[in-house]
């Protein structure tokens, strides 16, 4: 599992250190024995060599260019399932980026799948 998380926001007002500790604990509990890599930035993730990625879930800055760049990277690298969060009126950058690549195939509330 590869995660990009800079721990700058969470709904529980945890400090970044508390947030990181809680995430690592939850991942160890729900994915015992699995290899988990946490990257602190999108740039750090994109430059790493790794095996084929099967699925990407995009829930980043919600800005158009960043979302579009991530979708393009996923398509270029033949990611089989590209999905994400926050498709809706509150995040016009996400909506624009998803719509420009042909729109979603499936949507439930604010979750989308290309």
C-alpha cells in the first residue's frame, strides 16, 4: 500500500505527529503483515520506482492542476482503477479535472471512479 499523506489536516484536530501515529496504528491493525509506504508529498511519491499500481484513490489538495496531474500520471502508468474523493460543488477543481478526462463511470455521493 502506498499512501501520500502530509498530515496537515484531519477532522479530529490531532497534531501531525498524533495523526501519523494513529494512521500507522490503524494500518497495522487492518492490514497486518502488509507492506505500507507513507510518502510526505506527491512529488516524493511520483519519483519512486515501484511495481505496477492496481488502484489509486485521489484525495489531495482538491486543486484542478494537482488533481489533473495525478489523473494523468495514473493513466500514463496504466493504473487499473482510478478513483477519488470530493467530486462536488465544494471542489470545482476536482470536478473539472475528472470531467476533462471523460467523467466518472461510477459515483456515490462525492466518491468517483473513472
